[in-house]
C-alpha cells in the first residue's frame, strides 16, 4: 500500500448531509495537488487566485475536461443555440477559434434541443465566474466561463466580450477568472430538490438551486431574468411548487406554514438547536455558496480555561441576550459612547451605529477555516495573495473568544456551523506553512481549551453538547432576536446595543436608486469586504423553547441520556431489552395467524413471552438476509435477496447457477425480469440497492458494478452498467451504502474495505488492511460512521475513513461476526452502539466510550496515501466495550444451546425501540425496550 507523502492534499467537499452539515472531505487529484503545491512556492496575488479556480470545481459531473477533449466532436450544425456554419464568415471564424465549446457539446444529451439561454454569474465561495444557464427538454445545463454574443450565440469568455453590464460584478469575475477552466454540468430536472430566491450584494437577484444529492448552486441573474428562470424551472418540474421560498421578506416574518411547523418542532424539542439555527440561516439567505453571507452561529461558551466543562453552571455560558459587543460592561459602554459621538460630531443619523465591523464576513469565515481547503486559498485571495501575520491569524479558541468578547473594539465576530460538527478544520491536516508567531511557535493546529484534552473531536462533541444544553435551549431565542429578529434593527436594536453601519443592511440600501457609480461601488465594496446582516425573519419577540424538568446534578454531561428534552433510546440502557412479540408480514396467501408457531416458555420472570414467527411457505426459505421494518409491519427476505426502496415491494435476487440475477415482487415467486448481462462479471456474492433504480453488485470478479435499472411506464426493463469500480484483488463479500452521505463501502476477502463516492462513482479512500477477510459492513445515516467486521474483529471509522476504534470480539471460528448494524443517538454524542450477530448464534451489543490514552503523545502510525489524515495531538481514543449479550436459545428455552443457528440479519425498528434478529433457520426474533 502506498505510503503517506506531503503531496496528499485534502479539501472539504461541497456536499451537504443531514441538517446541512458538510462532513465529507475529499482527496485532491494529482493535477489539483500540483496546483495547491504552488501555493507554497508563490505568495503573489495572481498565483493565489489562479489556484483557487482549480481547487473549487464542483464534482457534480465526474468526467474530466481532459478526457472530454479527446472524444469525438459533435456536429455543431445540429445545435439550436450555436451559429450554423452557413450563417456568416464571422460565425465560422469564431467556431474555429472557440474549441472550448466542445465542453458544452459533449455534455448535451442526444437529440437535445436548447430552448432558453440566460446569462448569469456563478458564485462558489469567494469565487465569482461568468456563465450560462441553458434549458433543454429533460435537462438543464450550467456552463462556467461561457457567455452570449450580441446575437445570442454561445462562446467562451476568452473569445467573446463579457455580457456583464454591472461593473462591480464584472470586476469580481475578471479578478478571479481562470482562462483555462471551462465546464458544463448537465442536470436532470428530476435531480432538483428545492429552489430558493436569494440576495447577492444586497440585491434580490440570486437563485439557489438545491439538488437531491446534497449539492447546490448559487446563480446570480444581473439582467433581471430571475423571475423568468423561476417560471421555467416550474414549467419543467411542477413538483417544485410548494418546496420553494418565493415569499417577500415581509411575509417571512409572519411564520409561513412550513416555518411555523419548524418553530413548533423546535419548541417541542423534536429538532435540535443546531437544526433550527441552520433552518433560520437558510430562510434568511445565509449560504455556504457565498462566503459574504455564510451561515452564522453563536458563541455559546465563555469558559475556555477550565480543565472540565460544567454545563450545569450558567457562568460557563456566554450571555445570549447580548451581542458580542456587549458581553462586558466596559466594552458595552464604549460602544454606546461611540454611538452617541457619531450623533454629536456628524449630526447625520444615517451613519449612527455601534459597530462598523460585522459578526460574519468572508474574511472571518476564511480565517476560521483556513486550515481546510478551499478556505486556505480563499484566505490568501482575500488577503491579497498571502497569509496574514501569524499572530493575527486564528490559532486559539480562547484567544478568539477574548478578542471578540472583550479585548478588540473592531472584533465582534460570531462562529460558523463547522465549530459544532467538523473537527478536521481545527487541524493543519495539509501541513501548510502559515509562518511562526512572535514567540517562535510555528502556526499549526488550533489551540484548544483544556477541557478538550487537545482532541478536536472531543472539542466539537462538547461544544455541540453545550449548544444543545438546557441553558442554551432556554436562552437561544434571545440570540435569534438579535440576529434574525426584532432586535436586528430599529429602536429595539439601539436599546440592545446591536446596530451596524447602514451599508450592512440590505433592507435599507436600495442600490437601484443610487445613480452615482462611485457611491454604489463604495457600498458594494464595503459589503463584500465586511459582511451583510441576514434577512430579517421576525418583527416580534421570538417564542422561547418549552422547558423540561431539570436533570439530576450527579449525571455526567458527556452522557446524552442526561441531556434533557430527548427520549432515552434503548441502546443507552441495553439491560432493559426483553423478548417481545413481533408481527411479520405474511407473503403467503394464508393469513398470518395460521403461519404462527408460538413458544410459550417464559424467558425471564415477569416479562412477555417470546413469540417466534415462521414467514410462510413463499417467504424466506432459508437464512434471513434482509429485514426492513416499516411503519406498520416488518418485511424480510432470505439470503441472496434484497428489498428495493422506498416501497419495498420488489426484490433483487442472485446466486443462480447461470450467474444471472432477477427482479421480482415481494411475497411472490414470480420473476418480473431476468438480467443475464450480469453473468459476464462472474458469480455474484453480494448486492445493495441504495435507490429504486440503482443496484450495486459484486462478487468473485472483485469488481464492484453499479447498475441503473431502466424503467418504461413504471415497469422494469433492463440493467445498464453505469460504472465498474476496480480496487479489490479478491472476491468482494459485502456491500453497504448510504444515500445520505453518498457513500458506498465494499469489503473483500483481500482484507480491505474501499470507500466509493455514490454520486460520482469514484474512489474515496482505502481503509488499512484488516486481519481477515471482511464479513460484514454497516453505515450510519446519522453521522456516516462505518462499521467493518473481519472474522471476530470489529472496527469503527468515520465518514472520511479515519479510524475511530477497534476490538477483537471473540476467539475461534464460532465467534466470527456474520452481520452488524450501528445505532446512534443525538448528533452531538460521540458514543456509538454497534450490534453484531455471530456464527455462534449470539447477538452482542457494544458501546464506545472516550478514554484517556495511557501514553500521551504517542506517535501515530503512518497512514497510506488513500487514507485521510487523522487529527494529530489527540490524547483521547475510543474504547469498545461489551454491554449485553442476547441469546435466542435462553429466551426460548431458558437455557443456552451449544448448536444455536448463526445470526444472519439485524435491523432496528423505526422508533428505535425494537431490535430484530434473523437467523440461519429463517426465523425472526425481537427484543424490545418497551414495557
């Protein structure tokens, strides 16, 4: 396996997961890495800018430009939006010159007819580029660094003058333009999840497009075409109606139906504080796509010096009813004095304010996240091509808090969402040379508070616990009033010492009425550099969250069960599990009761009897392979068969002598379609179906095949191979997929697991070799945590393939793990519960806990090139402990059996109160935490 080298660079992926968290990091390609390495060699402005363009390309389209240009060209005369060759000599000359248009031509779907073309600007982070939006029949196309000629023809920006009439936006594009990057991304209208109107530079001219795969695009229509584009998207995808925010900002303050539901869900504690804050940020126009209006989150803690963090003590927390400028009496009085002095000296009430700097701006965001590309390049670009003086850069959580809350009159910054979920941004994982501070210390990882024990993961976990604590829950509505609510502006803002320079407020600045270009550019320059106030959502005090009973003081804050407001799942008290009856859907024609076999022997005193259900003659004929709990019932199929989401009424089966595979209806032996083309890939050993039309298979060939299920009038037709993924050297034995994190994991007899990107169908990471061949894999849709099992060995990894923990669970072949699943509680909790089923018929429940390392500062082993770097300097590691063993034989007969059939499938009920276990004999058992 390749060894780690300094050339292995990693950057944050733009994909959003649950609650809009961006947890995935990706390894840069060799070409991108080479571009990043130039950052170390050149600190001039142009060098820094050119690098950012290469590094901030979205990977919605997996094809590389280099491979595109080598393909055969398309007949330009058949395209409706390109100049025909016979039109004029001028067009023919341009056609010869502008070979870059091949990028667009090769993305066009067969027989595509482009009916509408719109000029726009694409905003991605701190980069702004000119582009086009093209509407076709079934697809639309976003083209970067292309423009329209005066007669409406498409050319690249190198061969045609810019179409941008706004001089300020034109300068933003030309400043960051990369002359050699031209891209076209093709999207199906069915890929759209949501549209949102947005502001750009205080102007209501932008549109944010959210895709189902977690990506988004921020498009600016400087020619006033946004309403036309909105209508076009609706005409092509009517289902978008009702999922888009089209209301005027004034209406947003009146609690639109969906938002009132979110408010009520937050009040009732159905959603977390993090989720609600992210929702409000989205409503207010804050977006990851524009660093000038990035999501803003509050400082919640004031204690960065204690050895342990006491979340029961109110003094641990920041005063959420006051802005950062009023956290101390002395500083508050200074800002009030500044407000009064403006009135006295200038007499112009329009510039009267407490703060001339903002709590969120592009440079604040880039400075916080500078250790993680693409923010590394963004910071350099915003700083004029080089890093700042080391002492002035973000290097300490404690120092940043003291500067923003007490010491620096020009610093009132709040935080970004990453402080609550992304430990990677706190480490200098790419070993960038930021320089040395005055005391000679090289600027590297961020210095953490003592209570974090130098572990970024522990800091993020405790910080998130603080955000979800009872104190913050009881006071968060005050901070919402300051940032999104009635204290944002007006008399209430003055009283709250919360007024900013008028240029920061989009509602106050009507740029269309400013005729002087110098004044207009001054305002826009101010906003682009110093920040923007979010759209005001509430004009009345925000309601408080409902209160709950106080927890007992003796509980450890690191235990999620002690956090009030959240029901305690069974896996935090596994001893509460008892045998329970389970209703399994009968697939045979007789009603379910006639197929029951009841065993009325008590398993434990004072508990329910264990009910064992046979699934009927046409349902699982052997070992259970897949269990799917639905709202009302439980579905199950035998091994070599999986159910297809989301209706679970069809099955995909394999393992036939001729190596073919079949699609059938659940509960019936009737085969709908037989797929013989899979036989070319040898014997299939495993399959997974992440979506209704995506099937992934693998087996003896060691190749992971991703297939697309063709449909015609709702009926399945055939399987088309989308991509063959190569990486394993021996048979692939198990597969797992998470649509939420767009992740596919394959395990092989070659003792390795490989992580693949489910959207791009590309390699993500190669996990270090296990001790034996891989026997089971699972992925959590809550955090992306991966479980891999090899024989009796159990390993835990995060969504980026970084090692979390491992343990040998048993000895001997009878202890080999045959199936597994991972369950998680609240998102801020770092502990996991893993459930394993083994060859010996035992179900074991494991829980992770953070423990202090016995040898602090232990050197981490070298990691392979394909493995993301783990945070350095951590003094804590996870330990996996056995919590409970469940023995089916004991539950049924009251005594253990020496010949219990192997456990072959595990599943958790939707409300996480029941554990379902399938065995080799085709039986399903249930343990429940409910009384």
